[in-house]
C-alpha cells in the first residue's frame, strides 16, 4: 500500500468548522502501513471538538475505502498539541493566516 493513497484520502476529509482538510490542517502526525492495517496518529485543534467522534469515524471509513478495505486504527493524541505552525502553506493561505496575520 502506498502512503500517497492514504494522504489523498485524508485530504478528502474536512474539519466541519474549518474549510480545510485534516491533512493540510496538520492534524495527522503519523501514518504507518502494514499488510493488514493502517495506523494513524492524529489530533484535533481542540480537545472539546463536538464533532470528534463523527470525524474519527469519517477518517476510518474514508481511508479504509481508499485502501481496499484495510482496517484503520486511529490513535488520538494531544501531545504535541496542535498549533497553527502545523498547517500547510496552502491551508494558511486559504484561511488568510499568512505569517503577518498570525
């Protein structure tokens, strides 16, 4: 399995409160791929995100579908905490958060 396939799948999952996908937001910290499973380490912008469970389920389903039905395990972590520096340049531009604006 190719990591690029997983990344493209993650780019199709959007944070419901921010119009940017979770990959470009920098919410996914690590991807490990085995023959049987995709292991993701990810976080959220806030530990009180009201859509956390739904978004985690969407991540699992989307990545599983893109990888031919492989099992997807998501390890939710809070350390290191998410901050604006984890966002891609494209996400910063989309949200008008250029260096002068943050």
